[in-house]
């Protein structure tokens, strides 16, 4: 079961119902405000390596957008939390949805690479990291992830060559 943030526990979910029907005068609607607050709790949980809590909070924030697609950043964040839990298939699913929503954003491809890397699908992960770097050429984290992936590909090739050499 999803944990609800303290402010929504007290109102029995009324904030979410209200968020789906009203907007503020400055154009930022209640849905985004509520989701942002929940997302911040997820970000904190993630930073504290409480990945299941982070997934729960990000899932709640995504659910606030019941009437429309959730922002790609929420899917990206939940994908990262799933990687922390080693639930790579779920991480990949969120990364793919993130890319669909925001195809010109490197973070989605980076999350895709992380999920594939965790699944030992190194060639696909390499391609995803390279795509991420097309959008964010100076991202050192992605560069390190790509290098790690290339190392894994090289190890696999060496192991294959060694086993073929030994078999002959």
C-alpha cells in the first residue's frame, strides 16, 4: 500500500480531488503544487537511499495526474529509485515512458541506460548512454556509466574469445 503524505492523510484525499478540478490565478494549478510537494518527499527519500519510500512517493505524485500524463521528471525519478531497488524491468518501463513524453531530454536515455546496464544488456545500455550524451554532452555521471558499460562489453568479449580459444 502506498503511504500518503501527512497533509493528505488528514483530509481523506480531498486535496487530490480538489487538485483535479481547480487552478490558481497565476496559472500553476493545484495538481502541480501537490505533486511537487510529494515529489520533494520522494527526492529526500532517494537521497537517503530509502528507495522503496522514494518509489512510493513518486508513484503517489504520478497518481495525482490522473487526468493527464505525469511530467517526465517524475518517471525519471521513479526509474532511478527502481534501479536502487534493483527492479530493472520497472526502471526500464518508466525510462521508456519518460522518453516518449520528452524525447529531446537526455535524462530519459540515461535512465534507460541505467536500467539496461543493471539487466546486463550492455550493448543496449551503451547506445542509451550515447544518446543521453547527445543531449547533455558534459554529463560526467553518464560518461562514467558509459565507461563502465564499455568495460563490461570488453570483459564479455574477452571471456568469449578465451572460451573459444580454449575450445579449439
